[in-house]
């Protein structure tokens, strides 16, 4: 997900998306632990999406965006 797309969303939408991404990250970690994961890069993508969302949320709170 791109930062431009995230900046267009409201704070409530971003919080909901953050929760979804954290659940996805948890599920991917569980799949990796049990040896069922198909694409290892999914974990990295989820982690980066979470960081991107948290950054944009912080910018919105401080009025930086």
C-alpha cells in the first residue's frame, strides 16, 4: 500500500487498517512457524505496511501531513 493512498484515508480508517495488518502479521508468523508459508516476503511487506500506517497516523496527530 502506498503512502499517498494512506494519507487520503481518515484516522479511523487507518486505525482499522492497522489492526487488520497486525492480525495478518500474526497469522503469517504462525504460518512461518508451522512451515506452511508460501511467500516469505509477505512478512516483510506486512511489517513495512504497519510502519507506514503508524508513520502517517503520527503525522496526522501532529498536523504534519
